C-alpha cells in the first residue's frame, strides 16, 4: 500500500499562468502608452524594461506562494480517518499504564463480536505479557505505541527507529508477529517522524474521534455525546485501556454504533488497498 500526500502543484501552475497573463497585459498597456510619447528606440527600450519587470514579478509571486502557502500542503500526515461509504469504523485502544480494566474490555469486545486495534507501549508489554497474548489470541490487531512513550518530535531519527523496532522485538517474542501500524505517543509528530515511521514499514495512525477518557471529570454520557456527534464512515475512535469511565461507556458505544448500522473492524482492515493519498485533513483516499 503506497501512500502519497496531496500537494497544490496544479494550483501553482494556474496562479503562475494568471500572473503571466496580467504581466503581458500590463506590458502591452505600458508599451502603448510610451509609444504615444516617444518614438523609435525609446519604445523598444521601455517595452523591454516592462517585460523584464513583469517576468521578475511573476517569478517572485510564485516563489512567495511556494514559501508561504504551498509549504503547508506539503506536510507529512498520518491517517486520521478513511474515505469509506460502507459504515466501517475502527475502535482503537491505547495501553500505556495499568491493566486492571483490560479483561473487561476483552470480554465486552467478545460479547459484541467486535475486533479492535490495541496500540501497546513497551512498558506495558513488559509488565503485562499475558495480557498482550490474550489480546492477540482474541484476534485483535496489535499496533506499536513506542518502547518508552517519548515525545517523538524531540528525539533523533535513529532513536525513532529504535523505539519502534525494539518494541516490535518484544511483541514478536510474545505473539510471533511484528506490527505494521504505529501511533505516536501524545499524538505528536512532524514531517521527519512520519517519514521515519513509514520508512520502517509502519503506517502512522491518528484518530478523528477522541474520547478523552483519560480525564476523570468526563462522564460516560459526555464521552458518548462526543463520539456520536462525529461518528461517520471510516472513523477511527481513540480510547484508553484504563480510561476512567470505559467500563460505563464502552458497551453503550458499541451497541449504539451497531444499532445505527456501523461495523467495527481493525485499522488494518479499515485502510484502503492499492495506491492511496492522504488529503490535507488526514483522510486516506483511493488515488
């Protein structure tokens, strides 16, 4: 699956063409004006000066557009959601601390025949290998959430690679399988991080719906309202294995989504096959 990020090159060409046309018209007017006042060589010289100025103005305008506007569209993005029309959505669960609610989560998912994607941190994998095995054996997808949960934008490219590969080594020893999905700790990334993640063969995954269930003051109803106001085909929902209210909201979230025709799949199943692009909003689309 090859990923490309949309640019605005065609927009640059269009703007350049418009500016060039304006420059030609301006030059023509200037030449016509000068011909009424001067004769012979003066007209030719004035026209040459105006043509040169117009050309420089056009190039300058395009360069300024590239530096200020286009730069924003060249940003490397992870997948926030997927462009689908089949009511498929993905439930993702980050695990970086504690595990006392994980058995409940697995039981609930099994009850409703839902497969989820668990993004596991190295500290959690080391502390709860039996839980890792239980998640894998239940048929859920395991994603990489880094070895030590660092701020990925503040470490080197080599360290980003080590964070991913070292955790994959641990997961492989437990499950016999390495990961192909990666979620950055704190959701933090920049162009270098995204390029490095993809160079390791992992697809960087974010979310378009955040339950923010790590905040104790958020009630189950508040969380559910947040989810269902935004839920759409191709959505990726972020939860935490030890979210404060996950035991209250998870069954209702699943029941309500299914009652509205949505089908839960793992992120690797949600992603599109073949050549794809990611638009400026992080939506993966078929190319």
